[in-house]
């Protein structure tokens, strides 16, 4: 039997690097540490994911955070953009780089 988990996500259709099928995920210290049939394991919190799609570690590789565009700026800053991403299950974002010829790839005001 596996040691206890902080979180056990049970019975979801899990996609990782491929289609892992209907399995459970064991999470400890914020990391997925076990995948498989884990129903006999102890957990501090159990989430029933039957009928749901589970995609751990989802990455959005093309965000527009405070991007200047046509005389305006996109709505999200880094705080609101990352909170919105997290609420949608995204754990990592990559902001769009607005590089112009002869200029560095960072935008004014982002990195001071």
C-alpha cells in the first residue's frame, strides 16, 4: 500500500504525456507522486473526479499579460492573469514576448 497523500484525485480520465485512462492521482507536497489504482490509500483530502477530465501540470504557452496593442493594453496584469490561469487549471504560463527590431525582448515596466 502507498503511503498517505495530501490529496487523492479519484477516478478521473487523466491525460499526461498521453492518455493514461481512468486512474487516480496521489498528490503530496503539491506534486503528483503516484498514478494508478490508489483507492486503498489514505489521503487528507479526497476529490471525486469520476466523469471529469484531469490534466495535471497544464501549461499555457501563449499569454498576453499587459500587452500594449493598438493604443491600449490587454486587460490582465501578472496577478490577475496568473490567478485566472490557476482557476482554469493552468499551472504554468509563458507570456508573449513583444520584441521589436533593435530592442530587448522585455516590455517597459515589467522588469524593474
